[in-house]
C-alpha cells in the first residue's frame, strides 16, 4: 500500500454549532410558556373573587340573623307546629313561648347572635316529631294484645334523651321513619294512616336503640314536657348562643 490518505469508513466530524444557534433551536422547539401562565393567573383571580363574594354573603347573612329567624318562624316553623299532632295543651304552650320570642325579635329586643343561638337550638329539638311519637304510642296502648308495658317504657326513655339534651330531631326522625310518609306539605311529611303493627314494632325497637346509645336508664320517665324543653332552650340560646 502506498502512503496516500485512505478513508476510515467514518463520516467527517460536523462543523461546530454556535451557542446562539442552539438557544434559538431550543426556543423554537419548546414553543415558549404558551397560555399556561395566563390560565393560572385567571384561575387565581377567579378564586379570589369567589372567596370575597362568599365572605361578603356570609357576613351579610350573619348580620341579618334576627330578620331571617322571624321569617323562618312566621313562614314555616310556627305553622308546622300548628299542623302537628302535638296534644292541644302542649301545642298551645309551645306556640305561646315561640310567639313571644318572635314578637320580641320583631321589636329588636335581642341581638343577632341571640337570635341565631335560639334558632340553632330550635332546629335541633324534636318539637314536630313529639306529636307523631305520641300518636304512635297511643296506637300501642290501643293494641295491648300486641304491645306490653315495655313498649311505653321505650317511648318514655326516648323522650328523656331530649330532656337531657342528647337526642335531636334527626334521631327522632330515624325512630319514626317506618311510619312516616313524605309529601309536598309545609312540613314535607306526615304520619302513615292507618298505622301497621309491624311498622310500629320497628319504631319501638328504634326507640330502645337510641335510648341505649345515649345510656339512658331502662326505666320509665314521667313528667317530660316538650314546652318545658323549648322554654329552657330559648333561655339557653339567649344567654349562651348556639350549642
């Protein structure tokens, strides 16, 4: 072989590329930040607007608790009690207490925190359910061949849970669910007619379950009155506010 140059089979090295060309090529390939910063900024601004709006609405409602309490009492709560199955004397006394409170609210006697406190407590109380429970208990007494004294004891124990401020209207709704039918009335439900023995037995069972959950002694409790419970909770709401 002679001393002439021979190819090695490899391509000749590329010419060096300048830094500016590399930067330009990278910028062209990644397309820049695009719309992402704008979207993030818009999302942040929108969130701030929602927060301010919700805060203002909450503040406005907070400042108008007395007004809303009167509207709720006049528009829904008092009429529902009037249509309830409470015993006439219980109904009269309960309505008198709430009517007095409503009139005092209308005269501006109480502050907003007091109005909110009382209404929070009223919503928790099983006032409307009290009459339904009495009607179901009366059914057990009129069907003594199917229910013994133990059934009345469970009704008594359940009422005591409200007396000691343990059970709420939600608990009573759970107990009464087997004998409740939902409708489009002001209250939204009514007691099924006629009552059925098996459904009422389920109610008695649920009374016991709720009373046991709140560790109520297994005995009969007398002299438990819904108007007295309402009266205590109104006073507590005026003195202490919400629970």
